C-alpha cells in the first residue's frame, strides 16, 4: 500500500537553536526492507533539503540546527514504491518554544509563607511559570509568576498554615507567543516553620466542697479554632488567689487533659495555656468563686432537678436565656457509673437557649445528669439541673416484699427498701399490685383485669406514687390460697411477671 498522509506534523524548539519536528507514523504499508517508507524534509524559503536523521518509535522525529533563519516553511515527504504523501508546517521559531522542565528547586520557609526558587536553562527568552501547590487536605492550587531573571525563577506563596507540609512543582512556557507548557519539575515537599499556637483552649472545672476548702478538677481541650502550629504541645496550668498572692504553676505533656488542685474557700483565678517550641497560646481563664465553707454539698445542689426525655437523636435540653451571660455551658458524664466520671462539656453562644446533646456513648436505660451554667466574665453560675434517659427501660428488678400482714379478707404488702434513684433504668413512676386466687381467675371489685400469656386473669391495682411503698388488697375470701406480685413501672413500662408470692387467708 502507499503510505498514509503524515498526521499531526509539527515543529518546535527548546532553545531556538535546535528545531525538532514530529509526526505519527501512520498505518502499516506491508512493504519492508528497501521498500519501506522513506522520509525527507525540505525548506521552501531557502530551497534547501534539511540535514536531519529521522528516527521512528512511537512517533517519528527529526532535529536540526536552525542557524540564523527565523521563519520556516517545512515540507515533509514520505514515499515508497507505491506512492508518496506530504505534510507542511509554516512557523516562526520564536512562536514555537517548548521549554525544558525547571530543575533544582529550593526554598526559604517562614511560618505562613514559603519562597520557592528553581533553575532553568538560560536560552535568552522570558518565561511565564505556574506553580502547583497541594494543600494538606489534598486541594490543588495554581499560582502564576513571570520572571525577568533569566537564570532562575521564584514565587512567594503566602497565607499558609504554620508547621504544615505542602507539595509543589513548577512548569513554564514562553511569556511572549506562548506555545505550550514544559514538563513539570520534580515535586518538592515543603514545610512551613513553627509559630505560636493559634486560638485558645476550651477549659472547664468541677468543684467539690471538702473539709476546709475545695477540690477542683480542671479540664481542657483544644477548641475548634485551635491549632498547635508546632511539633509538640504541652499545657501550662496557673492558679492564684484573687488577693494577689504568689501564683502556682504546673506543666503537663500533650497526653494530659485534666488535673486536680486543692484550694481554700477564697476566690481563685485559673488560667491554662498551650505551649509549643515557639511560644504560649493566649490564656483561657476561669474564676472559681468563693466557697461556702459548708462541707459536703454546695448550696446550689438544692436546685430542683428537672426530668427530661430523650429522642433517637439525643437528649434535648433548654433553658431561660438571661442577657447578663456571655456564654452557656452544659456538662454531663458519658459514663455516669465511672468514678470519677469522664466529664464532658459544651459551650454555647449567648443567644442560644436550647441544645440537643448526643454522644455515641449514650445508651438506653442509663440516667444522665446535665448541669446548665451561665458564664459572665469567666465566672460560671449554675442555672439548672436536668436528668434523663436516652430511652427509659423497664425496671431491672422487682420490689422485694419485706412484710406481709394478713387478715381473713385483706392483705397488706410493704416493700420499703425499693430504690427509685439513678440506679434504675428509667424513672420509677409507680407500682402495680397483681393478685388472684390460685384455683380461678380474679374478679375483685375496684380492680382492673390483667390477662397473662397463659390466658389466666389477674386483678391489677395501680399506685401512681413511687414513694408510696405499701398497699392493702381488700375483699379477699377467707381460707383461700392467693398468688401476688408487686411490679414497679417506669416510662419504659414493666418487666414480664414471673415470680409470685403465695399466701393463705385465715378462717373467718
């Protein structure tokens, strides 16, 4: 077959001395040896053949020295015994610059900016370069720079995060008559210098009144806007009486997020800072108000606890906002049974009056206690206490009947030691007393019917007060065997009936 017309024939230069023309080879002609295709290049304006050796692998190419000539009209001919085809390219050498890739990158780093330098081969024309910067989150940014130096290029990248790694590479094209970008340089990994930690720590406390003073547990965590800006971070805790006496200090490694201090009943100022190799962050301050001097509970514990119910999304908490507070804090324990518990806290802006608190640690059947504080000028006051469950479950165990008093037609049951406290898996709302004669179904007056799974019928009495732990069932028959059970119920219902107690009423 005759050869194909050469495809995408075009010429370019890296240095305006050597021009390289390239084209694709086309389909197989099925002619080999002496009959395989021959390529020749000629130049129309000078009428000269071009002295270049064609090499073909994936593409064909051919390079030669341009000398003084600037404008070329090149014809490339391919022929074999069955025919010939031509392709042409007319160009100005200065419009066909494809520069070599920049090399030997180096940098000067500061905390929020980096100046990146690179070399390129000096060919006597101006380049326009583009730097690709990969941010730590994977986002890619392109920055343009044009250079008047002919030996090296540079760009200053600013607005960077301190002590952070970035990756950069550069490519360039001719500033005038842009033809195409060079290959990319090798990528360079750059790291900004350390700087003072930015933002503040979020700090909180728990105060326990003891003989002669208070134990205070201080907690800290990095607030959302906080950045360490350095290799290692440590924490500095300072506390001092507000009467101006000498402050006390303690330092902690990054592994710590709480500490306990013992103080008297004076008012104290606590400040906590994060520190790296450069400097300290701004201090976060807490004022611990004067103690009451009452050993045991603080008087604020007299606040009534409000019961709340959870939802699938968490536990909803609301409070009355008051204009004097500059923030609100809610604290609670994710694992209330742990001693000491793992205190959690969350801050809210002054215009907030409700919050949905959720945690992967919250499970049904556990009672969580929430305290809501208003804070003004770093002094926090307890506004409200709330307690509730993500979801109430039935009680874990039945009331234990401790006393049974019988007459021939009544029975009085007592279960004094039954707890209605937070050890329960729901708020105990009251009790049900079930009774029936062993031989038959029950139909005592004043009771409701309750059907068991085996279809036998019990009489059911309801006590709607969890503190009432005594009940008398009347209208019984004398000389009769009865079975009874006392069940507690919560907002999650009650557990199935399994264990009865049995009594015999005496003869009348």
